[in-house]
C-alpha cells in the first residue's frame, strides 16, 4: 500500500464541497483524523472566508464492502 489514506473523493455543487478521506490504517487515522484543525489547513480555509467552524466533519468506521459499522 502506497499511502495509508486516499483523499481523492470530492464532489462540488454550488458553494458546497463534499470531501472524503478513506483511511486504510486505523492507528494512522487515530493519529491524523483531526488534521483539518492544523494551522496549515486553516490558512487555506481563510482564502475562502471560512473557518473550521464552517465545516461539518463526521468519521465513520466501515467494513471493506463500505457498510457503516459505527461513527468513529
């Protein structure tokens, strides 16, 4: 496996962006799941006039077939 995550899932409609990350390593996920709060990311949000409070972030644990097991 090249990366323990894949963030290529994104869709856009109007001013709404849906962005998904697939994490393939649970320990890596636990370590990095709050990366969107990192100052490097928050600076990017400011270019759009947004803050982390403008985002809804939900983490799900799924089976390999995509079935949701629980919120992480």
